[in-house]
C-alpha cells in the first residue's frame, strides 16, 4: 500500500475495485466503514454483488476481466471534464500531454459495451473520483489475477497521477496483501528478480555486493518465476525445496501442478501438516507453527512487526530458520551457523536499503514502516510524499484485451474464484479449528437463482462444473451475489478442488495466474452419478 | 505510600499473555495470545494494535486450534524404497534432503534446483530460503507464493 491503514479513514471518495475486503481483509474494512460513517463516498467495481457492493454509494457490476476498459473510460471522462490536476502533472509526472490525447477514443459508451456497466455510471464514478480532494484506490487480487494484471494496475496508477491522488493523506494506490507475510517474503528477497530489499539481480553492482556478502558467484540473469519453474519441472528442473505452500491446492490447473511435482527427482517440503503437496515429497521436514516462533511479519502497509513465541512446537518440529540453516550446513555451505532468528533478521536489515535503519531491537516497537533508509529515520508511512523515488511519475498507455478464455457455446459461463471470511486459503489451518467447520462446512458454487432455474437446478443440488482443463462435482447455492452468467467458488476445500478448472493463462510480465476468470459449463447431475460418498459428505 | 495492586486474574489462573501478530491475512492485527500449560486458550485483539486498534476477525480470534491439532507433523519423514513415509531423526532427514539436492546438481547442473518460499512464514525464513538458493547454487531460482 502507498498509504498507511490509518489513511483508510480519511478519503472523501474511496474507489474499491477487485477487492472483497469485508471477507478477505475484514479488519481493514472496519476502517473503511469509519470513513463512510464520516461521510466519505464509496465506489465499488466488482463482478459480484459482495457486501462491499451493498455498502457502496455507486456500484459498478463489471464483467469479469473488463477492468482496464472501465479505468480507461474513467480517465477519458476525467480528461473530458478537465478534472485533472494540472499543477501535479506538471510538477511530478511526465508524458501527461500525450496521455490526455491517448484517452480520447475510450468513451464511457465504448467501455459500457465491454464492461456491461451503463455509461452514465462510469461517468459518475469518474466525476466523483476526479472531483474529490482526497480520493483513494483500494484493490486486491481481483485486479492482479488476470492476464492483464499489470495493465490493470497501471490503469489505476494513471487515474491517481491524473488527479494528483498520490503522496497525500487519504489518497494513494493501495493493494491489500492477502497473506500475513507475503510482503515480507518479497522484502526478504525470495524473488527471482530481486535480492533482499528489492535490489534487482540484473544490476551488476548488486550482483557484486551480494557475491561479496555471500562469498560466491551468483548469476546476473533473473531466475524463472514459480509458474515457469513448474512448467520446467521434469525438463530442466529436477529438485525443489518448498516451504509452507500447498501448491497442489492453491495453484491453477491442478492436473498440471501435480504432474510437475511428480516429475521431480527430489522434492523437499517444509510444513506444519502433511498437506496435499507434502504428500508428494521425498523428504518432509516438520516446522514450528505460528505462535511457536520468534521473528517478524511485514503487513500490507509495509509495517514490520515482531511475532513472538507463545508455546513450544510439538514433538520434533523446529523453526524454519533452523531447518534451512541446518540443511545449508549439511551441504557444506558457510554463513549459516545461526543460533537464533536475531542475527538472521539483523543480516536482512544490513543488506536491505529499505530496512537499513532498524534491527531486531528497534523493530520491537512495531512502529516502523519501510523504507527506513538509515538509523534514526522514522520510517515511511506514506510513499511518494513530495516526490517519486524513480523521478517523475509515468503514464502508461494501457490497452483492453479479452481474458485468456472467453465464454462460448461449449463453456458458456464465467467462473471467478476467491476467498471466504470463514476459511483461509487451502484450509490447512481453518479446517483444523473448531467452530470454523460449523460456519462453512463445505464448498459450494454461488449461482444466480434465474441461472439455476434455466439450468434445471435447485438450491442445494449437485452439479458438474467443467472447464477445458477438468471437472468436479459441487453443490450449488442460489444467491444474487452472483450476476447472471457468472458463478463463484472459493479454492479452500481440497475435496472440491476448484483449481482443477482454472489456469487458462497468466500475466506475461508478473506470471500471476488468471485465477479470476475461466470459462465453464454447469450441468445438473443424476443422483446416481453423485454416488454414496458425495451424499455422505452432504449429510455430514 | 505504596499503592496496592490487584492480583492479575490471568496469572492467578496460570495464564500467560504474549503480544504477537495474527498469522492470517496481510492486515497484521496485533493480538494477545493467552496460554496455559503450553496450550493456547484464547486470543484477544490488542486495543493498541497499530493496524487493528482493538478489532479482530473470526479467523484471528478463534481459528487457532490447528496449532495443537493431532495432525501436526512431529517428526521428519523420508520416503523409503517401499514408497511410504518413514519417521526418521533430524540427522537422517537433513542428510537425505541435502544429498538429494547435491545429487540433482551433480546430474543436471546447478540450474536444476528451485526454491519456493512462503508468504506465511516469518521474514527470517524467507531471507534464509533465498540465501540458501543463492549461496548453494549461485542462481536466482527462488520465488514465493505471491503469483498463485
């Protein structure tokens, strides 16, 4: 997030797109509710009529995967109505003159044909966002999990640059990170293109720095992303070390994922349970869980916070830092003789410019948001105040393109996937917590009531959902949260593995999978096809 | 004059309270974990948590039983010739893990190994995952689970 969570209470206009915040980030949503109570106006763009949509002053029910068209048309209206911030553009951006020309053809009428949102509503959204003193954008994976995820984000950045809604209180471009430490994983350099602290591996100066620190030659080329690595498995990649990821259930196109992992000659998995992924491993190393280790998480607002050990891990389970250090030492590597997480964190701070101002002791207060470039620096709750790190803000000439897969006669229904409040990811944790099962006992497909009727189904019936990659049986639930022609399910339940269906494509730059769109067919199934096992499950 | 303090009701019942951060989504809510006899018995939202200011969702507040679940892995496992997992010592497991990576490297070269770090583990684990891959193999064959 460019701005701190506290800023969620301060905008005049809040534009949420592709975020089911009340379910996926419920506590952040409470801060947004405070802004609404204070009189802020809320615009929500989402294919599903989620809780946030019900709260909105203006709801734009866009067709899945049409975000860029909506955002280009909003830019068009802001330019046409001269709601842009000329002073800001002149002082802090470049290429704005060309951008004002560029958006001319993208009328709301043009976007209405793609997004299925009335042109008048697109105009209103643009005018609200463009006229506000403080307008803030919040988004989640509904923006990034598309083949055009990068262009979606760039289109959002265009709006903020156009209107000067960056680097001030209550504004900004704010992606909500989905996992407790997904921000920290990137910060710490677990990326194929960056060393710790987002230092590009392709820069020879960074290469030299880390070669000296680590005492060995390191490639100047970027590594493959995980998506590519799974495609290379069994071809050029033959061993993997996976720490705490249930790849088999969370990744798209399950059949492909399983085939990839099975083709490895050596798979080592570090985890707290024998997940579907760990079951494919050659060696499984038992890790200490949350509340059993000391360390740090970095949250969505870049705040580095200390986590503390409360209880001992069971049996011989050990903290990840110990496991990886031991493994490295077994392989004869130097520089891994850590006796606690303290020197590990201090080393991370030392080698990362964004963490350089802190260490284990200073981080204890939890008040630092990176970048903290030097000792004594107070941290940076709000990015881009007064200037951009990389010089001037650049407009991007984005283009709308169709999702990798569009509905047709054979697969006439859009499927979009996501999370639910009561389950987390692949349920390895929430599925083993008393009470959670009571709230959501099984996965179900959310379908508009009129679609159900048209397909010869009733609420609670079993249906077969098929895509070009696979099919599964699942019960249907009638709900107007789903628009006609679009169905939804979460990927939480391994016995209803929605990701057998997904995997139509991924963004060419980030390799983020298009988990938010694929084309499916939904059919009624005869009771005998459902079989006794499914019935038992239904009764359970 | 000495002020009288009320006996802390938690410690009277043998309950410890530890401040930490919720392990679910990326909001980073501060919580107080209450534990007795090496078991978590409750989680309270922290009123002074910078991200949550006393708020907490149902996952953060109630979904902690998994920590003590009997399904937890308690021993290293190595797949035997019979295709099944066998409980082994850490020594044996670490040797098997290390030997496998060295074997694959000898056979196919250093670009045949890949590491996937976690968005769920602490930054210390992530830092060491990338350091392990970069130091052991001199490659950038490392990613985390943010793309899917």
